[in-house]
């Protein structure tokens, strides 16, 4: 194949992932030169099929966020499409792209309701935890070959979130319309032992801080220096929040 | 012509109905495993898939190669495919004759290639690379497409035949894709089937999609959604194909409305009935097709 074909393929993907192609704004606008001769409406159909598949992944990861975005959703998705073209087939990568986009947008324009960033962060955390729980190849946190057996760290499938609102009621059955209370809330998102899906729970600040400090494999004696601390550590291990290096 | 031995019939394994599939293994002769689910899926998903090895025959199908992207193949990916294929004891590995991505952008959707001799030559070279890394027969699958490139000067059958003949690849014939393309683009699917050399089709895909009413096109447009029962028109094509080809496996693909398992089992029954009809020589004459091109 020639360089020219790669250029045409790149041009095609750039066009198919554009808002113009996806939302059918091709009428009156010319398609890129390398795509001349292809029926623009058929390109629109192809773009729409691909967009629908991608958005099904993203909407599946952010059901509550999508519902809360309400009337803003359509305009926001058009903006997202042009700002963040798809770079990966996986659901979690597309979800992270969407979340990053939302966070950047909320820096410019405060969200409504104000607790929406917490809800979106929890939903992304649930997706990440689900992926990690299913044992997908680890992203980051590579195994430290120097860490001795018996070292401890926060489980790689656990996400900690310090939220300005207590959004937990929203994640309970029938809690879609709950009004979160504004207060500093240290949350953990994890799959509890014996469960198949992620749960959102509040942690005592001291436990949150302990887990936050366990990014790397650590000698447990640094923490379990009292009977109470040792009991806490064992409890965290039992609940799957801390893992022990074999 | 009477078929003397029948192909294995099964479904594409999907995690979301994994428990149901394992509880109904006796309904299938074969399962198709998506190798990318083994490569990128989680430990639990991989364990569930590998646990099936030895319980019934498995075939290996890929969605992540993007053989048509005009860049060198990802050899590391192919080596992982080879490991998976070996672990599944799969008799063949199939992929789509398509491209899905370019550097920096991944549509995650199959796109057509210009059907020209130059592109065919490049694909032939890539198939040889695949065959050198994955030690089982390699099959290419025909895709469905909404549009064609204006410089395509070979028919679908000519393009596939050229690549398969020169590279030694077999064909995974997606009959639903053939049905969709023939309907959407106005060609005769039976002429396509008759143009394939006997013995080329090694495996078959069947599925059911939806019909979109498109005001701009002014005609219905069939979409390959893998969401509904296989249409009778596709099963008619299957019957006709079986008079000339002897595929080893026929796989029903389902990716949406997976809770409608009764429809899946019903489709399996309909496929088996068509195979039985072909074996007894009871294939109806080809329907009169309003071919437009």
C-alpha cells in the first residue's frame, strides 16, 4: 500500500469522527479532498454507527452523570466529539476521555448541580474498579521486584475519592433523585469481598489517610506498631482494601 | 448436490451470557472465542474462556488486527494471538478484511478498503506475515460497509478471491454481511456465492440486524447490529452456499438483546434445519433477486 492510502485512511477517520459527519452537517460543506467521490450521506451513516457504538460505552459508564447533564448533554457531546476523538476501542479508555473532558469544561464553566463532578468521579471510579476487579492487565503500579514478601499496599482495584458532597445516596437503589449534603466525605470505591460489583462507601478519615499512604509496597511494621493498628490492618486486608505481597 | 457431512454449529461466546452458555453447552457443537477478549479482558473473563477449552471445540476470531491499515502489522499482537490460539486449541484464526484505525485514532468500527489490485497485493503480503506468526490456517472475513471507495475496480468476490488465492488464506464468509451489502448496494448475492471457488469457505457467520428507514437515501438501509433473529434471506443464502462449500463451522453472532436467548436457540435450530435440508438435497432454487448492479 502507498503513503497515499494511509493519508486517505487518516483523512477518512478524521472525517468520520468529526461532529460534521456524525451529526449530519455535511450538507453544504464539502468532504475532505481525499474522500471526494464518496457519497457524503453514506459517510454520515458510517460516522453515526461508529459514534453510537462509542457513546454506548461512555453512557454505560456514566448513567447518572448523563441523566444529570439533562438539556446540556447534546451540546456537550458535540463539543466532546471534536475535542476528544476516539483513540482506543476499550470502554474504560473512552470513559476516561469523557471524564477528562468534563473536568476541563467544568474548570471554565461551573457544573450544575454543583455535586456533579463528584458523581462523575464516582462513576469513573466504579468503571475503573470493575476493570481492575476483573483482573485486566495492570495499568501502572508495576510489581516492585525488590519488595519483600509480606509487604502491604492499597489494593490495585481500590479507588479513593475525597468529595465535597456526600453523593453516596445517589448510588443506592432508587437514589437517583437524592440531594447530596455538602460536607467533606472520604469515599472508597471497591468491590467488597463476596460481591461481584463495585460499591461506594465512606471511610473514617484516619483509614482514608492510611490507605492513601499505601501507594507502594510497604513494610507493615511501619503501621502495625500497636495492637489496635494491627487489628485495623487485618480488617482492611479482610475487606480486600489492602493486599499482601506473597 | 447433496452435502455428505455437516459443519459444526455454535455461537460467538459473549461474557454477558457466559453462565447461560456454559449451562447450554450441549446445544452447540462449537463456540467462537474472540481472541481480543483473552488478550485485553480481565483474569476472570480469561479464566472462564480457557475453562471451555477441551469441553467443546473452540474457534478463534479477532477484531483487533486492523490488517488493512496501511502500516506494518503489530507483531507483538500477533504473537499474543498465537499464544491464545494454541491455548484454545483452535483449528483456525480469523480476522476481518478491513481497517479500524490509523496511528492516533481508533474508530473501533470496521471500514472497507479500496478494492484494487494494489491494495490486494499489500494485504496478501500481510496475510503471509500473519501465517508466519500464527501457526494455524488464517481466514479473512468479508465485512459489511456503508460506502465504497471510488477507486474500487474489483467486485467484492474478485477482491476476496484474489487475496485468498494468492495468500492461501481461507474465507470466513459472513452471510449476513453479504445479505446486507447486496441489499444496500444492489448486487446479486447468489452471483457472489457462485463466484467463490469450491472449498474456499472454511467458516460462516450468521446474524440478524435491523432495517433503518433513511429519508435521504429514500430506501431502507440494513444495519449489521447482531441484535435480532437471522433473516430468512440469509438462511436461503446459507442453503445455496452449502451446495458448493463445506465449511467446518457455522457461528451465530449476537451482540445485542442478548437476554433473548430463546431467539438464539431458535436461530441455531433454523441453521441446523438448513444444513439438514442441504444434506438431503432439498435446497430451493435461488430466489429471483432484483439485482441492480
